[in-house]
């Protein structure tokens, strides 16, 4: 029997098209609404800040991803996914016709809940549809498309808001959501694909509520105004988050069917993949925030020019995403992921050396490309490793953990690197330059930590090959 040829792309299927399109819808909505905030502020908030429209969506989505992921393991992917699209689309309609800011905030909470159900089912659906190398490539294609959607979102949002008004950024979801629901009803299997193993027991409602409370308050705290002084209310929110998460951990060790099986972190490869995901968002989201400040205030670029100068990061990440998945067929996963972080770290270190008030913008292009290429090489393999080392009945739970850690990493990165920026920077071009240089240097050091932890924890003996089943014991 002839050997099967190695693929460069996953075989196209209705499930892959569905997952990519619906995930793109959620990713676009994460950023597209921010473009319409000035118009929303003028019309609904009488000129006051309308940032709650963004915050409520992120808090709801961040608080629910782990819970919804675990429920999809128990109840099946199809009903959760269909419900998520329906809720997201209905909430988009409610946001489109919102008469005031409170109505819009409530609609955004519901929309965030639907987005969590859509986003967290992406990896499980691909894992159910594909196997081996094809699964790795499908996850890579999904991740690359999501990145491309995030890159397109600000431009799309600007065109819609300028042409049709802020309501258009919500109305665009209606035909897309309806089409996604019809496609999902046609292509998703009717029977729940998740095996009925230990998770067939009654859902862990106590743990779910504690986790939603803990993650919701933690996300809310990370989204606070960094320039505001610490208040008693902030302290109360922090204590609530810590107590809720500690109680959640205790409950997870006692219930027979936990929302998050903490024993998964006893597998070094799984812990290494989760740490890599957390650090990736710390570097990418946190680092980019302060790099844009340098472009604007240090190089005196316009907002449009600053945004365009960030494009090499995302384009390189999209282009190299599939390369990272392909390398998994030839190299050990830890080596692929570590190589990606090494390239990303080199780019960050070069930026730390080059950043100065008089640096020409074109001198930054190569380091920015290295940053993005490294992220693309490392990104998809991390997802693939997390799936490979997990039993099939836990894939939804793993997807929830991935989404939750990604959200936390973005918040932690923005807050922690903001402290670094403040300590080494301030106002004025030279101060902004010093802060951005310190952020890039710190990010390069974190990338080095990611390289070492990845190579150490994601050892070949601990990760099955894509053509073999089973979950390693150690």
C-alpha cells in the first residue's frame, strides 16, 4: 500500500469552514466595536465614556469559556455551538436597536456568553472531525484565519461606522450569524461526538459558579483604568476574585466530574502548553499596546501609520502559522514551539536595542517580522500539543482552559508590562521611548523563559505522535 503523501493544507470540510467563519465572527467583534465607541459615546452616553460596551463583553466571555467548554464535553458540541450562534446573533440584534447605554451593555453581556460557546467549541469540533497530521493542520488553519480576522476588524469597523453609523458594527453580525447557524445545522453531526466517560455525571454547578465569579471579577480588575489610583473597591474586587478561585480549586479536587480537572496539569506537556499560551498573550497583546504608544508618541506617527507599522507582526504570524503546524510532522513539538519563541525573542530583543526617538520606522520592520513569524510558528503547535495529550472526552475542557488563559494573559500582560512602562517611561518622546524599550526587553526575557520551559516540559516522550492514539502517562 503506497505511503500517504504529507499534506500542506487540511482537507476542506463543512466543519472547518464553519469553525473558521464563526470564530472569525467572534474575533472581529472583539475589536470592531471599539472603533464605534466615539459615536456610541456621543449618541447614547451624552459624551461620557462608553468603554463599558467593550468591558462587559470581555468579562462575560472570559468568565464563561471554561464552563461552556466543560459542558460541551458532557452535552455534545452541536447543541452548545448552535445555541452559541443563536444567542450571539440575537444579542447582536438587541445591540443594533439599543435605545440607551444600559440596554447595550446588557446585550453585550449576552453576546459575550454566545461568543464563549462559539469560540470554545472550535478546537473540539476540529478534533472530532480530523485526526493525526490533518488535525494539526486544521488547527493551524483555524488559528491563522482567526489572526487574519483580527487584522481586518479595525479597517472593517472604520468603514462601517463612518458609512452607516455605529449600529452597523452590530448589524453586520445578523446575516453572518444566520448563515453560520444554517451551516452548523447542516454539517454538525446530530449525535454528541464527545465520549460519555467520567463527564456524563451531573455538571459541577457549584464549581462553575465559583469560576465565573472568580474569572469575572479578575477580568474586571485587569480592565480597570491603569491611571486611576488603587481604591477600596479595587481591593474588594481582588479579594473576591482570590477567594472565589481558591474555593473553586478546593471544589474541583472533591467533585467526581469537575469543571476543570486540575490533574491535567500534572502532565508536564500539558502544563508546558498552557504556560506557552499564557506567555504568548502576555507578549503579543501586552507588548503591542506599548509599542503602539512608541510609534505614536516616540516616532510621531499618525494613528493610521502606527497601525500600518504593526501589520508586519500579524502578516508574518498568519503566513507562518501553517508552517508551524507542518513542522510538527518532522520535529518534536517542544522543539517547534521553542524555536518559535526563540525567533520571537530575537525580534523583541532587537526592538529593545533599536527603539530610540530618532530611529527610522523602516529599521523596525525586520524585528517586527521576526516577532510575528515566531508567534506563528509557535502558536498552532501549542494548541495541537494540548489536544494530543488530553483524552478525547476532555477536549472541550481543554479548549476552555486555552481560551481562559489567553484572556488572562492579555490582561496580565497589559497590566504587568504597563508597570514596567511606567517605571521606565512617562510623558514626552524620550520617556515613552525608555518605557517602550524596557517593555521590549522584559518581553524578550519572558520569551526566553518560554523557550526553556517549552523544551523542558514538552518532551517528545510526553507527547504522542499525530498518527498514534493514547494519552501519555507522564
